[in-house]
C-alpha cells in the first residue's frame, strides 16, 4: 500500500520500522537509505511523528501528580491488569 500510493499512505509497518531504526541508531543517513528503498517513511516524517508523540504525552500529563494519565482512564472506574512472577523461577 505504501509503495502503490507513492509514500502518501503510511502503513503501521512503515511507521514503526522507521521509528524503531531511528530510535536505535539515531542515524539520519541510515534512515534515508531505507526510505529510498521504500522500506519506511522519510526522515522528516519520522521526526514529525516523534514530535507529535511528545506533544501528546506532555498534554496528557497531570500537573498535580506529575505523571501521564492515559485519556481512557476515568475516575471511579476499575482498571484491570494481570501480572505473574514465572520468570523468577528460571533465573
């Protein structure tokens, strides 16, 4: 889809792979090489996505407690989660 649209329509793979490579290497040139081979979005777009994620995180921060609270957390509603300690057995 990304190739057929000429890079206009991003897919999760093209966004995530580009972002992961940039986060791991911080190499602008490496990102450009992979982008030129149509493996993921451009370096400029990766920076725009990083900026948008950072701005979203900052706007979601609760100033009273200084932590980011996801927007789907609602006061007086239960939050369910699971955890285990199976990995302790194999250490």
